[in-house]
C-alpha cells in the first residue's frame, strides 16, 4: 500500500464531495429557497466529510502496519466510523447554531462558505 497515493485519492474524493455540496448550496441559494425549506441534513454532510478525509488516517497507518491483519482491519474500521461520527456531530451542532441565527446573515454566510468550499474542493481535486 503506497500511502501518498492513498492520501491523494482520498483528498480528491473529499474535494469532489466539497464541490458537490458547494454546488448544491449555491443552487439552493440561487433558487431562493428559504432556510426553513433546506432539505440538507448536516449530519450527512459531516458523515461524508468524515468518511473521505485521509489526513488523520496517515497518522495511524504506521501503527496499523505493525499489527496483525485482523487487528489492523478492525482498527481502520473503528477509525473510519469514529471520524464519520465525530464530523456528523460537529456539523449537527453547527446546523443547530445556524438555525438560531438571523436568516439574512445565514444566507450571506451560505454564499461565502459555498464559494470558499468550491475553491478548496477544486484545489483538493486538482491535487494541490
């Protein structure tokens, strides 16, 4: 297993996920969907991000490579599930916070953050 290659593919997958979510957010804002009618669930957004992020995985791979294969697989599965749950909880908390903010502020923040996500997603997708 060549770790830099694995990390590169995972970063590109995360970049694609960011681009898709940013596009969805910009499309939603352009169609003037009200914040209350937004059907995105922040838990799923966080779960996708947690499942695609490989940066943390690179920190644990050296330990996994020294373990028995069954333990290595169990550890990697637990790491993947744990990172997905952690990101899902974080985005759920951010979603709750967003629901308490002024809708005009949220709309402006949505446009700004979606634009930033498009730049970051593009950079990751292109391997920068």
